[in-house]
C-alpha cells in the first residue's frame, strides 16, 4: 500500500510540475510601420503576406515550450526508510525566447502588410484581422 501511495504521489507531483511550466505564450506583434510596404502594389502585397505566413507557420512548429534540462536519480532515506528519488529539470528553453521574438516580428510584418493593403483597397485583405480586432 505504501508503494502505491508513494507512486501515486510522485506521479501527481510530476504532472503538476510539468503543467505548471507549460505556457501558451500569447505574443503581441512588434510594431512595423505600414509605410514600409507603401511602394508595393496589391499583387506584391499578397505575395509578401503569403511569404510571411509561411514563415509564421514554420516558426510555430519549431519547438515546444518545454525543454528537459536534466534528470536526476538517487536514493533518499527518511522516516519511512530508504526510497528511490527521481527529479526532473524542466524549464523554458532559450531557443523559445528567440522563436517568440521572431514570431512577434513576423506578426508585426503581417499586420503592416494588411494595413497597407486596406489603404490600397486590395481584395485579398478583406476579412483578414490584425492584432486587436
């Protein structure tokens, strides 16, 4: 019975630890002035928007937000005797910070393209929302 209780407690602690570190990562777009794309016509804006969207999709798939930084296995002695001890090092990877910065920039570029397309009344921009809408 003690083994089952200890195993259940360890599993529960592991689940809470991993779920506590997981974040959804709501990113806000970095400001990119719409005047950057002022010289583009509607066709060039549509091509640029599709290019940025491909980069966004590829960047979003790069890596999950959790990274294992180490696993420790040992033996501990306590009030109930000797028992195995397993610890996991889980945290946010530095690569994800770079990925988030890249996504923020790409979101800003996409918003600037759509704003410029709306000013020029390009048909592809109809129904596409920008941040905050």
